[in-house]
C-alpha cells in the first residue's frame, strides 16, 4: 500500500507546477474558504439540467452517433456524488484520497458540461451554449486550483513518508547496535 502511494505520488509530482496563473493557488489555510464557496458555483447546474431535459436537444452528431457521455439523469447523479465528496472534503480537507476524488469528479463534470455546451451550440441555442461555456471556464479554473493543491498535498505526504522511513531505518540501526553479540555455546568450540 505504501509503495503504491509512493509510486502514485511520484508520478503526480512530475506535474507539480511552481505557479498556476489560471487558478488560485490553494494552501491548507485557503482550502476551507475555497470549499465553502465551491457549492455556489454548482448551483446553476440543476436549472441548466432542467432546461436541457425540457429542451429535448438531440444527443447525436450529424452522423447519428451519440455525442453526450450519458443522459441527464446520470449527470444529476454525478453532480450529487460531487456534492457528497465536497461535503466529506470540507470535514477532512487534508485527505489526499478525497482531494483526488474531488478533482477527478470535477474534471468529469467539466468535460460533461463542455459536451453539453457543444450540443447547445449545434442546436442553435447560443445563449444556453454561452452559459454552459462560461461555467466550463470557471470550473476549469477551479480545477486547476484543486489540481495544484492535490499535488502539493501529495508532495507533503511523500516527504513525510520519506522522513518516517529514514527514522525507521535509523531506529533499526540503533537496535542492531544495541543488541549484544550472540555468545558461543559452551562445549561447541
């Protein structure tokens, strides 16, 4: 388990940006404020999904192939799962697995909204397409902030693991040095 975490953390650390100009640089101190305002960003989605459902826009491209990733009902479920993860993350903002899950879910939501904006534009629903595109841009910027926070948290966790492994190795070495050498048995020389 620890090795898997180190491998994943190492992989993620290859992509740690020094500064991300597109989004806010999140720290442990800023994370609670970020998490408190994030639900407001999601509020328009319920109304947008209602509108998309009532619009009955085709989810097919010109050749008749599906464009959308999944129906609106599934998108609503994914949004509810994101909100649930957000609630858990507000209670444990330093939980790397929750931060990663939140990042993945928000990226998936952003991708879905992009697909929906393209469907709206393809159906000459410019206003709806623009609203969805604006939301995609905001979610994308917030996603960059979440990503940088997750990577910084992973780096911190990896540094702590390395520190604990060094301490463990040091303690093992001290234990070896403190043990008396085994005595030879009498009569077996």
